[in-house]
C-alpha cells in the first residue's frame, strides 16, 4: 500500500512530469488532487488526472514515479463518467507549469457534476467545499447539467433521474459539516 498523497508529494509528481517530457502537455488534475492543492483536504488516496495530449513518455514514467514517490495514480477525469460540459477547458484553472507541462484543476463544474452523479459522502462534501469557496455556483451548475443532459444516453449505467435530482439539490447544500 502506498502512502496518502499530500501537497508536497503532489508537487514532486508535477516536477517529475515536467522533467519527463519536452513536449507541450496539459495535465488536468481531478478530485482529491484538486482538494489537496486548494486546501480543503490534507491528503488524498490517489492522484487522478488526464494528459492532453496523451504522452507515451509520461505514461511510461508513471510506473517508476508511483514507486519512487509512493503514490497511487489513476488516469481518470469526469469525462470518463459523464459528458463534459461545454467550455470545460476554458474553465479549468491554471495551477503551475513545470518545463513544458502546464497543470490545471479540471473544470470544477465538471468535477462537481461527476461527484454528484457518483453520490458518495466524500463527493458531496467536496461539492459543498467547491460552492463555499466560490469555485462552483449552483445556478451555473444546473445550467451546465442541462447542457449535457441530452448526451447522458452515452453513459447507460448512469441514473439520469437521480443525477438531475442531486444537481437540483445542490442549491440546498449548506456549509460543510
């Protein structure tokens, strides 16, 4: 079992990505990685992210990096579970650059929608934090849900009615407990 990933370990991973390629690459951090870097969690079990474009040298480097840094990594982002809302790349917040690699928080609206679809307790707490920190506004979240709703058929395991209900209920979320 690898260690939990804190902000220092995550920054070391980012620096290692910057050393591993000379090609211009965007890395979108997701979930716990965003929560750790934004400060509402001290650590995360794994680091979820997406490369754009996918880089062979970075994929190959991951095997050694996860052992060297004792971290869990997963190539996952909201688009693996829900349709990505229009404009998500433009709303992805810049974190830092390491060499030719630029790091972004994947669009917090896309992250919130994916977390609401999943519906776990930790996910609901994360969405509350996003709202409290003004990274997500509930009216815009509903608007973006409605923009992706016609594409939900592409994700047959998804419960469309429960998903919509969870998004609508975000307007009633209070501050984190």
